[in-house]
């Protein structure tokens, strides 16, 4: 018997720039969804680069790239998320709004250096029965990877438990954008 259980593929944004690493990341998504029949794609990522990419969200940039590569499955955008916690919250919200939460397996694409943040956030906020994590190496450089794995993961873990720190995480991201 063929299992036509709904498959949700959630893709976390990683900036509004199509670097070779981001293209490879999105090409993995294209290969993963190719030929899937009962599949919905959730792209999540807000307007995080107002200076270099005004008016376009990470989610929209990914949608344009996936469609250029021939992806025909339904794509749902969340253009509000600015942090890993917000990405996972948005995926969870969309799954509940659409009635997918109890009838779908979820494959979450994320950067390898962000995987622990994603797992913490999903474990804390998600009621999705089955999650699989598919990672790709987008972050480059020993120092940048180390900062993500240690500092950013710790901040994400704290923000998951204390809402005040979630707001600080958003403010930190906004400040980093201004100084770039």
C-alpha cells in the first residue's frame, strides 16, 4: 500500500543574498521535493536585509529561486520571522492554521551551524508529531560557526524559556543589520 501522508518541507531563510552556499542549500531543497506528490513547502524568513534587499523577504527570495528551478508544489510563505525561534513558531502556526499539525511529517531544512537552535526551538514550541532535520553547511569559517554553535545556540535556548530574551534577540539582530 502506498502512503500518501502529507509531507511538509519547512525551509528556514538564511539572508537575502544568493551566495554559492545559499544556492547549494536551496538546490538541496529542489532535489528533495522533486517528484513528491503530497508535499507542501513552507518558506520562512522576514525582511532581514533592508539595506541590500529592500522590499524582499528571505521567504520571497527563496520562493523565486525554487520556482525558477521548476518547483511546482504549493509554497506557503511566512515573511515575519527574523530569528530561529520565530521561524519555528511560524511553521507551527501555519501547520495548525492549515490543519497539517496532526497529519503531516515535517522535514526542516536549516544551516548546519543552526541545527541545535532549530532543534531546541522545535522541541520547545512545536506540537508536530514527526520532525526530521536536514542540514546544509551555509555558515563558513571557524569563528562564525563557533559563534553560532555556542553563543547563538545558548541565546536561543534562553530566549525559548524567557520571553524577554526573545525580544532582546530580535533587537540584537536589528542592531547587527544597522552596523553592517
